[in-house]
C-alpha cells in the first residue's frame, strides 16, 4: 500500500475513505454455507491488533459444513498503536455486518487497516505466518572475515555490540543474554518492527529529548512495559563514538542504581539502544523545574529589593532550598547572610563565606 498526503497523517487512525469489495460469485456458484464467518473473523480481529506486526491470518471450518474451510486476514499499518488498530478493525468490520454477511467473500480496504474473508485460500501460509521462528544461523568461526564495510565506524560499532551480546550478525530475534552476577535482567536484540510499533514510528509526541548520541523516544511494548529508545543520529560522528562507548560499558555494568539496558536493535541504518523508562524523568527536571525556579527567584527578589531589610544570602544552593508538600520552594539557612543598607549597592568582604 502506498499513501500520499499534504497533511501529516503519521500515527493518526482513520477508517475513511474505505473501499468495499465483494466476491463476484453468487451463492449458487460457490459453497452456500457462510456460517462460521462471523466467529472466525471475530477471533482474528481480537488477536491481530496485539501481534508484533499487527497482522494476522486464520482459517477454520464452517459450522454446518465440515468440508468447507473459511479464511480470514486482518492487518494494520504500523504507525498507529495497538489500541487504535483494534478500533480500526472493529469499525471496518461493522460495515460488513451491516451489508455483506450473506456474501461468500469480501474485503474492506482503508488508510490504516484492512480485512478480508473468503471461502478459498488467498494467502501463502508459510510466508504470511507472523510468528518468527528461532534463528538457525550460527556465529561464523573466528577465522571467517566479513566483507569490507562501506562505513568502517558503523561496522565496528555493530561488531562490538554483537560480540558483547554473543550474537551472530543478521539475527533479528534472540534469547536474553545475562551479563554478570550484578545483572538485574537480560538483554535482548529487538526487531525494528517492535521498536517502530512501540514508539509510534518515532513520533515527535513520543520524543523525550536529544543529546550528542541522538534523539530519545518513549515507547510501550506489547506486554505493557514502558521503554526509552536512544536512536543514533546518522549525521552525528560524536553520536557514533558515544554509541560504541555506551555499548561497551553499560552491558558490563549492571546495577540496581544504574539505568538498565533492556536491549538493542541494528537494522539497515538504524542503531538503537532500548532502556527501562524512568517515569519521573531526570533530576534536573525537579532542580530546574520552572515552578521551583520562579519560587526561588521570587524569594531572592524579596530579599534583595522588597523586604524591609536588604539581604544578600551568600549561600544559596540546592540543599538550602526546601520544598513543602506542594513542591513550593522556600529559601532557608540565613547563617551567612549579610544585611545591606537600604540605599547601599555594593560592599567589600574580608573573608570567603558560604559553601565551597
């Protein structure tokens, strides 16, 4: 499917415009029984949205005709969430229920999801199976040399990560790999499809921030776990260096007070590190939150300009800013404060005061 628009439609679920197609055979030409289609498609539509690729196929016998097999397919575009996929498929299926249940075959095509039902097989069961099998590929022997890379820096980065994880190049699904006795979990090699689905195709609304490495996105896996995904910027040489350094260190330094690396993904130009998500973001979000900064500034303004006495605190630091139950900032510890005259603008000091 190819879609073009002059408006941003990424991650926005819509069901129109839709195309409804009906099998041209009439009931006399085909198997007359259509009993079981509703049950088959209902089961398929409940499973497909929450599969890894938001895609599913299913077949089953007709209820009143054991010799008749029914076939169904459901699929969503992977820029929308699993919940949106569910809603999309159900809404499209409701159109069928209103018009076409007695037909021997039909399909509904929409911008974000499509469904199809027939009384004959219309898909290749082997290649369409969305369940990945365990990779049979084994690591090459130590003497085997890979072909020269187009980009030596990126190739070296990939080799480092794969070596640390003891995984062969080219695999997409691997088992967890434990690191050491301080490890708090396992590290996995994620499929790019999983990351795209989790981050809503790297949606700007999921972006948490950006550093020298590249942007960081919030995501949610199918099992409900929230993750943070670091995406290596393809234009950042500094980012590649940080990527290699982080890979070499973080997988060897697992501790309950270090952010946990859940896994990685390297497919095509994408190099991604997947971390546990920290719901309360970073410390600076609290230290420099706008409400706290404003509160501190108002307190200082009062001391300098608006109080009966003009006071210079001389030891303003994080530990001297106290927070009440509503996170209001209150300046404390006036032990080294100095009183100025009401019209005094400057003064000399004979000794260093405050915290070093």
